[in-house]
C-alpha cells in the first residue's frame, strides 16, 4: 500500500500520516519526489485497510501495490534512484563501467589492473577477495589481504572499489576497505547477509541468482531496502538455461523489465553472462543498447594465468576496444533512452 500526498503537502501533513501508521505498528517509508511525496506502508494488508488514511490532511490517494516488492517498486519511488559512488552516478545519464579481475591475486596485479582500467575509461575497480568457488579445492581468494591491496589500488588511482561479501560477520571489517559491497549470485537469497548489508551505509551491488526469477531478485533487493539502505544497484549476470555453449544465458529481457517495475539502477555483467571472452564484447554492447545503467566486466593482464575466470576475462587491449565501442553506442542513443520505457505508462 502507498499513500500519495497532494502536491505541496506540508512536512506536518506527511508526519501526520507517518504517526498514524506507526501508532498502529505499521512501518512507514517516506520517498520525496520532485512533485509529490509518497509514503510506503509495510504491514498486514487488512490492518492498513482499516485506517482512515484518505481522510487525513494532505493525502491525495491510497494505492494498493499488487507486487510483493514495495520499496523496490516504481509505484513507491517513481523517479530513478541514483547511486553515487565516488564521482560516478549510477542510474542516470551515461553508463558507468566497473572493471577488474575476477580475483585479487597480488598487490602488483591489482594495482597494475587498476591503472589499466582507469586509462581505458573505467570508473570503478572490481576484484574478489572472498571467492564463492564451486570447488573447495579452487583458489578461495586472498581474504583481508586482498582487501588491503584493493584499498591500495584505490589510493593510487582514485577508482572506488567493488568486492563481494560472503559473510555477514565480516561486514564491519569489509566496510573499512571497500566502496561497494557485492552480493554474489550464489548469495542472492542469503537473507541474513541481505539484512546485514541493509544496515550498511555502503551501496550494494546485488547480482541476480543463478536461477532466480525477476520477482525473487527484486524481493532480495526489498530486504536491503527494508533494512534501511536505499543504495541498491541490480546486476543481471546471466541465468541457467538448457544451453551449454555458454556458461549462462544473459537475460537482457531483465533490463527493461526491471526498469519498468523498479526505480533501481541495473547493470549488465556480460562476463559471467556468457563465460567466454570471445562473446563478452558483443553482449556488453547489447546490454548498453538495451538501456542498462552500466557494465561490470572481468579483465586480466594475462587471462591464461588468471587464478579464476580466466576464460571469460578480457585482455586489457580487448577491454579498451570494448570501451570505445560502448562510447559510440551511448553517444548514438538519445540521452533519454535508458530507462525511457519505465516512463511510458
Ligand atoms: C564474480 O563477480 O566474480 C562472481 C563470482 O559473480 P557471480 O556471483 O555473478 O557468479
Ligand atoms: Mn568471476
């Protein structure tokens, strides 16, 4: 349920709605738009229905949100959410590119990669320090040491860093090193972890689960938003299908669908989406053309020697080529094109 306030409703009128809801044990989330303020109501439907909300001063109407996700829905927050990380804004305007190796392997490797990503025009650096590997015998990441190297790479280049968090208990330690907390596909429904990052002040990059529907993915985002963290960036990274020539099937349908249903920015990860470097650039182009708010791409100085995901990592030369193609596609698109579908209804 959402309460749409009249244009020009006063702060006291909004407060009146919030107080009534809270006095009945319901939770109220205020979203201030350019023209109207909206109060999202979370709690049992029948209890909300009994309240005389439409009779309160400043209330225009009460709307039932049929989707199970509320705070993540466009109805609650009609304008696009913009997530600021360093000097980059994810969600509006030009697409933002996050790039770097799958794993942080050494200080020299990540610092050199950061310089190359920056030179090619990438805005954020990625690199895993805690790796969710299918086999317990595969490289598990450098742990906190890897986070220290990421922080050094940020120091040297100014690029904010994105890395995966796998354990809620490590949150305070990780927050001291990183700029964006990534929730990996395998943890998309780890509700303890989602609640933990919901309490964080750091933006969250929420990857779609391997077999998650769009609704399940948006419900995962809802956990983070309901915890009080408004800075959620969605990431389509491919889903499991019957196809075996690619690691996953990059579901680009999800880009406009999510932009219609939700106000949250959505990125595309063509690297995990296809799993083979040969196809990464084509699908990165397609992601941008579909209106994604940016990309997250795996790159490596020497993919053959990479400790994880070498097969899908671009060489720095190929990444530079990808960046130049992306720039041309973005320039060819109307500035309003990204996310425009969501504004038609
Ligand atoms: C990664 O980004 O390296 C990763 C493990 O991604 P995903 O969770 O999408 O598989
Ligand atoms: Mn990877």
